[in-house]
């Protein structure tokens, strides 16, 4: 795979009047799955039966391609401010555009933490100056993500935080979490939670089980995740607030969310490409690119995640894109940081693990990457190709074969376990507000 050259900063790309011709339009928000033309004008989707006059239309041939609403990834670490050796908003959004994502949600575990309005304002300004895609920041649940005192949630939302989370950490104090949910309900934003009971996970670095015993590595048991998922379900039921459980990894977590949703609890969950593509057996080479949090679990857990995606228990797909410097990962497994890259490979991994084995059809998968995250985040103009919605569009070649080469990544980091994988399917054009920001 050669490095694509067609990348433009969002503010540099011209707004065009586009006719995307002959593609298979998959728009789950409007129950649309048909071959046709899509028209974009003045940054919006327009009615093909009422086109403006005197417009110089540019035609993009999409025959044999799939045309979807712009993909949304609501779990991305862009590392700015303060950790630009790992990633920047510029490089992270380049990776997003190359992966077909038009909108990303940035996690708050930066330096300083995004626990005040000034940091949220800085991120928004930096994104306006350097981003290739739409960037929405999140704010912290607790001050300095220490889990002790609430952050000023109202101020964070007013400054532009789209959700509240201590991702990278988990609030252990249940009373604090309850109060946080009461505040977020007032401001109509969700809480995202990294579900980990520290007393139960201890110093675990991989899944507790057969392979941790064989490899002599400290185990991180699934129950440490499931206890917090259960806590979140009960607190959501108590407060009526929306809580979203990030990067689910276990049988028990899927079961808890399924049962809670059946009772009408406002709880949701997400699955990542690595948790459905890899298992703890992949850690046997002590390669730290397989170290993530929560850890890779068993084939049985993987099957539960796939079942949860198939039956709608898990509503959202996301990457948990977590870049790290090479020197940070080039240490013993115990001491390496958790996390891997995801933005450029996740779409193809989802195609391989969900579409090809018919766990989901195209509409079912695209729904979890577009309208479902848009609804959770109250992004009313995103996730749909309805007339008048933002002209954010992803064009996908489902048959394009390519090989993952970490050295050709647009990310600033290289920490991927998928290096060398042969994949099929990738985004060929990424359009934001009528601007072509990526073209393969």
C-alpha cells in the first residue's frame, strides 16, 4: 500500500458542490440501502429533485463503492495538550480522515487534564487551526482525574465538552459517580466510563486466566470490569442519567448491559476492533503492542461481544485510538503503557470480523459508526444523509485489498498489533461539510 497523498486541512479544503454518482448509499438513520446519487451543496445534503440552478457540479464516480454518512469515532486519544510526542490534533485527525472518520471525540487525559473550561477552549482552538476532521472534546468527571472531587461539569459543558469522562481512569467513589450522573443529566450530556475496579484488577497487565499463568504475568480479571458496569447500570437506573460503558471486553459486561437495557436503563456500550479481533493468547510473544486496557480476553468473551453486537446490546463501535511513543512500548510487558492505534485500521477490521462472517450486515455496522454515536452525543446534524444534514460523507471501497504497514501510518506513533495484516476494504474519500479532506 502506498501512502495516500490526498489530505487537506479542513480549513484549507474548498467547499464544493458534489454529485457522488452511482454508489450504494447505506444510510441506516433513514433506512436507506440503494444504489443512487447523492448531492452535496453549500455544506449540506440537498434534494436531488430540487437542485439549485446555475451550480457547477463536480461528479465523483462511486460505482462499486459504499456511500455512508461520515463515520464517527467517539473514543479517541489525540494527546494534545501536553503529550505531542505521542500524537497531536493535526496528526491524529490525519489518521482519522485516512480511516474514513469525519468526526472524532477527544478524551480528556491530556496534560493538563481537560478538567477546566480553559483547556476545553484550547482544544477547540487548536482543532480549528490544525484539524482535518470535526473534533469534539470531552471534559473530566473529577478534578485532575483523581476521583476525589467533582470537576466543574456545568462550566465544561458550556465551554464545549460534548461528554464527561475520566477515561484513562475510573472513578472508584460511588457517591462521586452518582453526583456526576445527576449533574450530567441536568446538562443533557452522557458520562463515558472506563470500567475498572482497581482493588480487583490490582496490578494486572493482561487477562487473568490460562495465558497469564503460562506467561507469568499479573492477571486483570474480567470481574474488575463487570463490577463497575453493574455499578453504572444501577446508578443510571437511580438517576435517570445516560452512562456509556467504554471498550467492553467480557461476557459478564455484555450480559449486565443487556439485562439493564431490557429494564429501560439509559446505559450503552461500545466494542473495539482489538477486542473482537484478538484474544489473550496473542500476548504469548510478550509483544507490548497487544497490551491494552481492558486487556484482550478469551475466545468466549469475544463470542459474547459479537453476540452483543448482533442483537443490539452493544450499540456503538469505536477505536480507543491510544498512541504511544516507540520507546515507551519497547520495555518489558509489565512496564509498557496500555493502548494501541486504531483509527486507520478499524473500518477494515470491522469489515473482516463483522461483515464477512455475517455478524452484521452493512446497515447494521454503519449504524454503530454513525447515527448511534450521533444520537448519544446529541449531534443532531451528524450521522445521517437526510436532506439538510451536514455534508459529512465517507466513501468506502469494500473490495480494496491492502496491507497494514505501521511505517506508513498518518499517526505520529506506531504501536499497532495489526502491522503486516492483509485486509480488505477501506475508505477512499472522506468529505466534511462538502470539503474533500482525504482522497485515496
